[in-house]
C-alpha cells in the first residue's frame, strides 16, 4: 500500500534494534525537529523531500521509518519513497505525538 506498514512506537523500537541500518526520516519542519526527534533521525522537511529522495537511492534496500507530528503529512513522503524504489517503508503510527504519549525518548542533538 502507499501508506507503508504502520508501526506502533514499540514496534518501531524493535525495528531499529533489529536493523541498526534503519533509515529514520523526520519530515517535520527544522524547528519541530530541533524541539525533539527520534535519535538518529535525519530531518528532511516534506517541502524538500522530493528533491532529497533521489540522492538516497543507494539505500533503498534498507528499512525505513518515516514520521511527522501526527501521521498526516507522512503519507506524501511515503509515496515519494515508494516511487524512488524504497520497499521497506514503515510509518510511525500517530507520529511523534504517539511516540511522546508512549513515553519514548526524544533527542535534541
């Protein structure tokens, strides 16, 4: 499906623990990203996404976790990833809001 596989925060953690090469994309604004993001996430705001995704094609066999604030914006980024040939695209269900609710750690680095 175009929405990717939905992962709960706990499942997302499992994915990252199992595959330490998981690519994590935060498609929120730079300001949101600075306020706290999942450790290791790369900030590619949705507005820059289509131009950035082509440069990532070497990594298209790696598992991907994509998220936004609440899970709405992320669908567009996932479509672009799929179009670029990424196959293992995972969508953090409920976005960073669900992550915080699950008391998962956020990084400001």
